[in-house]
């Protein structure tokens, strides 16, 4: 599904548009001209629907060069190993996400507790995957002829990254699971979900110019994306909590 000149939505599960396997997050492709880059991987139960969507949009998976992960939760990073093994992509992540993913650490990515909560099948396995590049605050990552600016936005979990793409003067934000349409958040009862860090991350994003908001789940906003972020921040400033998406 083409969203803009350079950005496509090619995956997403039940908590989205049901474009691919039900456990997948939204999976985006950025066309950098000379090559393609994935934003998040999906859960990895199967990537075949994502590949079908790419081909339907005229995107050749063999042109993929990078997979950038917003964070290491299974619905976003579980397929990283398969993308790397099948298409030779270089995996890119934060320092924390790289640590958890490289070890296949199911405790650190809160998979064990997510299984107990019924979010994943009992036989689901988080496969370890090497990470080639580490991103940090205010890094600029080049994808062909375009660039992504990196912001560290922990709170939903440790190691969360938000990415800003400048496309013809329009700012497109990929916040992962940091903020969602209508100013909603995703706070969960896991070891590294931190409300105070979350609030600071929302404040940081509220200072950014954002035209399009392309989160990890649910509805996207192609225009006025900053209004949704500001709504979340306004609620936090009043010492209240924005609605949760689950």
C-alpha cells in the first residue's frame, strides 16, 4: 500500500489493517532510490504475506538493503533473522535492542510474560539475529538518496527509537510503539515500561515538526500527525494518562 512518494505499508496484523500475519506490527518499506529499507520486521511466524504485498506494489525484495528496528519486541523484531538470512539485509537497531536480539533473549523482550497473557502461541520462538549497525540519539542514517534522523524515545520499552524522514519538505515520523493515532499510548506491565521516561519521550516528539504519523499499529495519519502527539502530551502535562491502545 503506497502511502507517499517513498513510503509503503506492506505488513500489519490484527492490531492494524490485517495485511499480513496476525501477530505482525505495521511493516513499512522506504524506497531510497538505489535500494529498499524495511522499518520493522514483523513477528516472523511467516513473512510471505509481506513479500506478496511488496511485489503487488512493484517492490522487489531482492533490493532490500537494511532492516531498521524501532525496538526489539517480538511483533517488531521476531522476523529479523529470516529477513537477514533470506535477503541479506543488514539489521539496524538501538544498543539495547541489539543486545536482546543478538542473544534471542525472550525475557528481556518480555516474550515470556506476553505468552502468559495470550499474545503469542506457546511454541513461538524469538530467534537470535546479529545486528550490524547501532543507532543513537540524533544519528542520521542514510538510505540511498534520503536520510532518517534518529530520536531515542524510551518508555514503552528500553531501546525504543523514533525515526524522522524528510520527504520533499514533509516530515514523516515512524515512532514504533511510542505514540498512536488520537494521542494514545501503549503502556504495559513489563519490566522496562517506564511512565516517566515515556512522558519525556512524548514531550520530545511534541517538539518536532511532524506531518505524517506512521506508528507501529492501528490507524495512520498522513496529515497533521503532530496533533496526535500534542494531544498525548497535553494529557500528560495535566498529570493524567492518555488512553492505552490495549
